[in-house]
C-alpha cells in the first residue's frame, strides 16, 4: 500500500505545534496466527536518521516504511524494530530443509577449498536467516500490508508522544524567555544611574590619590566612560531576540534550528553586556542571563 495513503492519519497534526525529538511508541496486532509488534524509539539528532530491524523476508518493505517516516518527521534518530512471533499451534518451529541442504553444500565446498577454515556448528546453521520457519513469507501480501499499516499507527503514536514532550518544552522555554525579559528590565533600571555611579567612582578614586582634577575634564571623562558602558543597544537586541523566539514558538515548524540560532544571538548579547559592565550588579545580571540562555539552549537541542 503506498505511503501517501497514510497521510490522513497525521493530517490533523498542527504544524504550529512544537515537537520533541525524544519519544517512544509501540503498536501490536495479530494476524493469522502471527503477533506483529513495532517499537519505535526517537532521540535528538541533527538530521533525520532511521534504522530498521525487521525480518529479512520483509526487508523489501523498508523503502516504503522509510518514506512514511520521511513524510512526517524532519529531524531525529529513529530506531524501528519489528518483532514477528507465531502464536498458538503455529508456535512450533519449522525447518526450511531445502535452504539447509543448500547451506550444507556450500559449507562442503568451503571445506574442500579451505580445510583450515572453522567448521560451522548446528547452532550456526539454525541462526542463518530463513532456516527456521518462523519468518514471514514475502509472498503473503496481506502480512506485508498489515505490517505497513501497523507501522503507520506506531508513527502516529510516536508523533503524539513527540507533541506532548514538545508542549512541555514550549512551556519551559517560554518561562525562560520571561526570565530574560525580567533581567533586562532590572538592568535597564540599573543603567539609569550609571553616570552618577561612574562620577562617584571617579571622585572616590581622586580622593584616594589626593589629586585635583579640572572639573570640565572630569565631566568629559565621565561622559566618555558612560558612553563606553552604555548597553542600551544590547538590551534592545535582547528584547528583539526574545520577541523573535516567541514568534517562532507560535509559528509553523520546524522550530529547532531557528531557535538554536537565536540562542547563539542571545548569548552573544549577554557576553557583550558582561564585557561592558562597570558595576558588580550588572555583571551579576549578565551571568544570570547566560545561565538562563544556556538552559534554553539545552531545551532547544531536543526540538525538531
């Protein structure tokens, strides 16, 4: 069954939702004495990387299964495992005698050509794919179709889990953005008295040195130092980046890479703020900013 026929399973998903790259899903069904079990595990990754573990007789379906994932996931490392078990009276193992005889003939030829080669044991032969009759026949189109449908159900469950995790990430990041705005407001309050702070500091230093200074020259120095310590632009850019981050969180995805870029910009402004700081209070606020931004960065690393 073509992958596009499963689009309806996911069409209700809102592209404005935040999706985590960490999730787990499981889907199970029974069909003609078989128990089919899909397990999907997803972790964060720079790109979309998929790995499939399924019986060799179903390996031909892997291309379609990958396409289903590609249509609905953008990033993440996804491990997909299918287990097929026989149930009831079908549980007895069946030996694939024709395949076993072929293997024995090949081993005999190997022994003649390379006598020093290690001899295969009976357990080695039984481990060869298809020797035991618990594998699904690729001739059974019904089984293959059911496996693909069950996989689509598992992917839908994985997306639902990623959505729930993503909603929690959105809330956590929004709270951190509120903290940044609060710190910026506090720094703006401190900067209102920066000129007086610099003036008091210079006058105190002059008194310690018992030196006299030309009042006009002193005022010029105060103005120059205040200009160098001015962080209004950095504070404005921090506010702009915060608003941009909120817009990304509320907009259509994928969101991860854009938010990651913004955390770098936020961190750059926080570094500049710390470098320009002339007061212990603003230095501490710059450190507080970097802590909050790092917390955002850690959360963003897990967003699709």
